[in-house]
C-alpha cells in the first residue's frame, strides 16, 4: 500500500510547485504593468493623420477613458491646426481680392487721368478732377499694402504728368491685377484641398469623441466646436471666388462627389425598400390566404401593415446614406408620438376599437350588418373607420368607436337563416286547409332547405284574423328571394282555394237608450 502513496504525494508537490510558478509570473506581470502605468500615456493614433477610419475604430476599442481623453486632445490639436490654416487661406483670398479691386481701380483712374490731362489745359474743372484722381490713386496704392507701396507713391508724384505716362501706369496696374487674379485662383484651388484635409481630420476627431463618450466622457463642448467647423463658407459677394469654391466643392471627394454618391445610394436604397415591401406584401398575402380562419379585414390589415412597416424602417435606415443621424430623428418621432397621442385621444380610441374589431371579427368585408338602425354591406375598413354601403347605394363612413360601442347585428354572419313569415286567415276559414297550402308552397320551393324542417303553426288569434307563422330555412344569400316568392305564392294559392285574408275590422255596437215620456 505504501508503494502507491509516493506517486500521489509527488503529484501533489508538483501541483504546488506549478502553482507557485504561476503566482510568481502573475506578480511579475502585475509589476510590469505597474511600471507601465507609471508612465504617462502618449497619443498613438495621431502618428498618421490620414489613418483609415476602420483601423482607427479598432485601435480605439481597447483604450480606457483616460487614454481616450489624451487621444481627443491630440486630435483636437490637429483639427485646430487644420482649421487655422483654412482660416488664414481664406483671409489671404480676401486680401488678394481687395488688392485686385484696388489695382483695377488704379488702372481705370489712370486711363481717365490721361484724358483729363489734355482737357485740363483749357478747362479748370478738368484740372481739379485730375487732382482728385491723383489723390485717389495714391490712396489706392497705399491700400495695396506691399513693400514697394511708398516707392510707388513717390514715383507717381514725380512722374511726368503726360497722357503716355498715365496710360503706361494703367497697363501696369492691369497686368498687376491679372497677376494677382492668377495667384488668387490658385489659392482658392489650394483652399479646396485644405478644406478636405480639415474635414478628414474632423471626421476622425468625431470618431474619437464617440468612443470617448461611450466610455463615460463628456464631449458636449467638443461637439459644439466640431459643429462650428463643419461646412464650407461661400462669399456670394465675390462671384469668382464663390464659383471656384462651389466648383471645387462639387469636384472634391469629400464634397460634391461624396454627396452625389450618397444621394444615389439613398435613392437606390429607397427603390430596394419599395421592391422589398411589395414582395413581402405578396408573400404575406399568399401565406394568409392559406389560413381560412382569418377574416379578410385582418388579412388586409396585416398585408398593409407589413408593407408600411418595411417602408418606414427602410426610409429611416436609408437616411444614414445621406449622413443623417437617425438617433435624434427617432427621438423626435417618439416625442411627436406622445404629443399627437395626447391631442388625438378620440382617434386613438377609434384605433383601439379597430384593432378589437380585427381581432374578434364580428363582421367581414361583404357582410350585411345593422348598426344603430343603419343596414348595409361592409365595403372596407381602416383602423379608424368602417365604410358601409346601404342598399340604396349610400356610402357611410362610421368611426370604429361607434361600431364597437353599440350592438352589431351581422345579418349574414351565419351560412343559413330562418325566414319569418306571418299569414292571417279569416275566423270562418278552414285552418287545416290553410296550413296544408302553406306547407305545400314551402316544400315545393327549390331554395328552401329540408333541414331544419320548415314550421307552419297557428300562432295568434288576432282581432281580425287567425295568424299563422311560416318559418322555412334557407341559405343566407337566398333570404330575400325566398321571402318574396313564398309571400306571393301563398297569396295566390289562398285566392285559388278560397281562403280569405281579412282586412282589419272592428264591430261597433250602438245601444239606443229608451225615450223618457214627459
């Protein structure tokens, strides 16, 4: 027995030894982690400012809230730097435009001054106007704000006041304007690229903010800052710059081309959702037609509901293709639903009644019903109202709440129906003969059912007649035909066989009191 104890003890010692090794390794790892935790975290996702969005998403997943805060600050610095460059470029475009206008004005005034020089020799007014033009030219030169503006002003003051010199100045100003215009157009094109870079950085910045918020960060102010940087400013007063900006935006990957692709995706998604809803409606209709326990109204409701739910969900999902955040949209729908629910309580009551009618199926399309003294055929039904066509072809729309809240008489709710007829004969006529005539008429009619058997019995001894009830059973759709036929045939047979149908009559007895002799 002792021989087998040692291996067991050896195994126990080995287990203890391995446990100690694991504990030591764990302690070493924890110590290493503690050392790493002592070092401040450095942003790693900003090393490549053009990092792919998918890669950035995966990189951010394992980071903690504190580490993500560092990443947010790093991306905020990049976005701010990009936005600053864009703003400076826009300022330069504006300054170039102001210089271009000043150079064009100098060119125009110089050409006018060349003409005024010839007229100033004989006309004092032209001389005064020439003096004003020269002063304005000096002012415009100062507005150009370049290094040689002072030298240019001195050159203008000291130059020969001849038409040729002013024409030469006009040509130089026009050339300078064209040169500035070329630089400005190149700057606007570069500005489009700078805006794309800013938008790319902003998109990655928002992704980092989203991950930071998911782990408890508060980014309300950062969202306001990002929203302020979103979009492109277009100066409509400057037609050239506006056109170049719009053209550049339309041809940029992050601008017009991107939105064109988004719009195409949006409409393709809507088309797919529409086809899907119609297909789902047909499949639902085919599946419901196999179930004979469901009413036509309920089948129609389910079919339409399936289509509309798919269209609604598909439309909301399609909004994501045009970069609309559906979260606020859903919240808005929920809030609007609450307000509408409070405002339309009667409508919701009709809706609930419509649902109960569909569930409990008191009638179906094509049934003849009687509600509040109105009889007609059910034409159609929605969740709010039911359409009824009366026998004289009037179209009634009755709220479902009114229908569910009153007694519903479904005339055609059963496959068979009893025809209740009353015939009266005179007190002097043969009751057995009259009963036999009515039974023969009923049994010979081809639409009268054998089972249940028809009933003909004396029912009442009325004031003027002995009344019989005649009650044959027929299919529901044959009710009126049998009613009219038997009424006519019984009258004809009574006439042939001498059975009278008396008119209402009353016996009046007059008592004459005896006369009193005086």
